[in-house]
C-alpha cells in the first residue's frame, strides 16, 4: 500500500496564530509583546556611564516578577543601497576634487565590507503571556466578549490587560538606561518575523497589508 503523501506548510510550525495590534497571538493559549531597544556602543561610554548601565540592568533583573526573553540579533548589513547613493552623489557633484574624495571613500567602504563582516545588532525584550495567568476569570471574560470579535481578537484583548502592566514595568526600568525603547506594532512585528524566517529577504508592502493571511515563510517548498 502506497504511503499517503503529506502536504504541510512550513508556516504550520511557527506557532504564530495572528498579530493583533501590538500582540503576537501564539498557539496553545499564549501571547507576547515585543519591545525593541536602540543599541548603543558600551565601549564608547565613560566609566561612570558604563557603571550606570550595569546598575540599571541589575535593577531591571531584580525588579522582575515574571519571566522575560532577551533576544539579540546579529544581522549582516547590506550596504548596496548606501553604495548606490554614493554613486548618485558622485554623479551629481560638480567639484572634481570632491568627486575624487567621495570615490576614495566608496572604495574604502566597499573593501572594508568585503574583508570584514559588518554586523548590525538589534536588541529585543519579549514579554510573555499565558492564558493560565488569567485563570477562570480570564476564560469568562473571553467568553463574554462581543460576538462581533473573533476568538483570536477576544483572546488578544484579555492578554493585553496583563501584558500592558508587565510591559510598562519593563519600559519604566529601561528609562534608567537612557536608551530608546518602543513596543512593536502589527506592521513592525510582521516585518520582524518575516525577516527572521526568510533570512533577510525583503518584504513587499502588499504582503504587509495582507497580514498573517500571506505566507510568512516563502523559501523552500511543501513537504
């Protein structure tokens, strides 16, 4: 008897159900919010500033009454667009001496990236939520949600109430770092996960507008 061929999309294994505003709804009654933090060069800070960052980080960890995930992404920088911009500057510059200097600079940047891998670091804090945190009360609130809302949207509303408290607590601690931090919205979340699962492949605007209904993973075929 011939084995039945199984067709399964790779996206089935991402555990992502949908994105509702700033909430990532996951399978199994879980959700999360993601905070993006602007990176800074620790080595360039003064000793006093470095000590302040270290103490602030310790304060953040000691203040937590719930788990978090700290994610650091090292992504190879694509400078092709920047080099094209330099070509345009060279093309539109009337001063021959300035054109010469810009050409030298472009050659330097190109050679530097060719010899060395230039990485862009991105920092994120993932704030998790489980339906178990809401208990019976949370299940009742979800069941009593307006019928005009889908089950996923109702769950996201319940999750947001708990996540908002957690996220505001973390953001308050991050202010002591003197760094910029923000909660990713729906479009930014889609871009982030698309980039993660497609290894830097550029996302089209139409695909962002289509949202979760469009495949997050485009590489490879069906199993």
